[in-house]
């Protein structure tokens, strides 16, 4: 929303994130804790690539410089808010998905 009201160069990329590194395993575990769902893990389902990195953290410095943006919500808090929103709107989301699947060509 902040980027929409600022004049940025076309194609300007701004990362948002907490600035903290999380492993996929940590993220999956946190989603399980927040949702109460068990997520099936399949080891080596997607073999690594020579271009893969061992870790990454969103560099939010451009968003801070250009927009004055800083993360105010941690990952867990954001997941909890998202899961709450999905629970609140689940029946509507399912209804919309059914409409889309019926209107898609086979």
C-alpha cells in the first residue's frame, strides 16, 4: 500500500520481511503450531540445484530508504493473523473456489 502512493521507478523491487532467517523446517513447524494441521514432509521431493543458496534473508533496506517501511509484525504473529483470517472467511473462499472450478474449461 505504501509503495502505491510513492513514485517509484517502473519495475522497482522492494523486499518485505522480518529481516530474520527461517529454515523451511522452522516455517513448516510454525505453520503446524499455528493452524493445528499436520503437514506431510517429503524428503528430497525437489532435489537441489547448483544455483540454490544455503540461506536467504530479505534485504528490506530499499523499502526502509524509499518508503520509511519497517516490519512491525513478526513471522508467527503474521501467520496467526493470516490463519485467523482464513478461518473467518473459509466458507466464502470454498464457495468462490467451487465457482472458479466449475467455470474453468476442461
